[in-house]
C-alpha cells in the first residue's frame, strides 16, 4: 500500500488511477502527512450460484453430509 500527498496526486491523478487499475493496490492520500483518503480498485462480487455454475447437476450427494462417518473405521483406540 503506497501513499501520496494530495497536492502531488492532483497533478498526477490519471497516472495513479491507471496504476491502481493495473496493480490492484490501494493508495492512501495524505494531507500534511496524515491519511485522509483511501483509493482502492472497484471489485465486483461473484454470486455463489455463478461460482459453482460449471459443476451444477454434476455432483451427486448421497445421504446427510453433516452426519459423522466413523462407523467404517471400526473401533478407534
């Protein structure tokens, strides 16, 4: 995370915006060495349904996934 003074940012804003888009890093803007703004890239969120869309209807679940399955282990010492 880098930082820049407000006055310098004003003169070079487009360069900083392009760098943020390219790198994905956050920029802290300072005023008299005190942080006043945080500029970060906009990130879209992915819906859970879209995340698993490619495996939908391809996975088969048999039984309850939350039930313990230690019976096949036999007696554990």
